[in-house]
């Protein structure tokens, strides 16, 4: 019988798999987004006692494996892809199911649904993903995604138009208060304050040319 791979080997294989899958993605879900989410998730899990680190790490790696926006809103693609991969790696069924539930709920949430993450591991990955949407990195991402969507950065004459600055008010400034874990709440503070400083300076410079 072939030897079962250990958690560390499954983790390393999954890094290579996700990296190959997401490499050139340019909609805000590239490999480096996944890598930052992984690092945030590990940091949160280390200070929130009781999380299964393997489940956290695998769910962080696989959370954007098939973004719903590229599959016509089909939420089953990501979890199915994650399941096929993890089964091939020989991960036990209980943890395959846990990781896939997190992948499903993270992407559903991104689409406007509101399932509350049931398990600590899911709460951690959701927090880690949200942290990457705020602060200096969040600012960089919002302008990258906004440009991809062909939108203006700001339009003071038409507030009904979607813009990058509008996205801060619709979503990014709300994320700090949506964090599940105390660790992520405290990590969000500095990032949130930095966005407020950025917006203040942006308005100041914009006001100077009006
Ligand atoms: P998630 O990371 O949970 O999948 P999204 O897919 O909504 O979240 O967002 C991914 C990135 O794209 C985030 O950094 C977010 O700020 C940015 N983004 C999402 N929607 C917009 C938008 N309408 N305008 C500008 N940026 C956006
Ligand atoms: Ni993400």
C-alpha cells in the first residue's frame, strides 16, 4: 500500500498546485493574494487557540481556486475543484469536507450572501481574506481591480457611478467591524486608519484642483 502523505507534504503540494493555477490572474485574486491570505491566516490561527492549522492553511490556499465571477456565478466549481485535489492528495474525508465548506462559504460571501462561518477555521480564513482587502494592500488592489473593470477613480459630478473611491465607502471601510476574531480585529485597526488617512489626503488634493 502506498504511504499516506503527511500534512506537510499535502501543504507543499497544494502550494505548487495553487501557484500554477492562479499565476497570471489579474482580477485581484492572483497567487500573491493567496499567499498573503495564507500568512494572515497562519498569524491569526497562532494566536486564536484551538484551530486545526492544516485545515486553515489548505482552506486559505484553496479559497479563490475558482472565483465565482469567472464561472457565471456557479458556487460549486471552487469546492469541487478543492475536493478533487485534496482527495487525490489522500487527505482524510473529515478535513476534506471542512476545507471545502470553507471554500464554498468564502466565495458565497464574496457574492453578497451572508452565511456565518460556522467553524473557527472558517472565521480565520474569512478574516484573513478581508484583511487583504484593506490597508495599503487593499488600496493597491482596489485600484487594480477598478482599472480592470474600466472605471474612473472618482467622479464628483455623478455619485451614482461606481468608482474606486466609491468602493471604499460601500465595502472597504465596513470590513474592520466585520472581523470574526479578536486577533484580526486588532490587525485591522492600523490598516483601517491608513485608508482613512489616504482618503483624507485624496480629498484634500482633489479639492485643491476644483
Ligand atoms: P474577495 O477577496 O472576498 O473575493 P472580491 O472579489 O469582492 O472579494 O474583491 C477582490 C478585490 O477586488 C478586493 O481587493 C476588492 O476591494 C476589489 N474589488 C471588488 N469589487 C470592486 C469594485 N467594484 N471596484 C473596485 N475594486 C473592487
Ligand atoms: Ni480572496
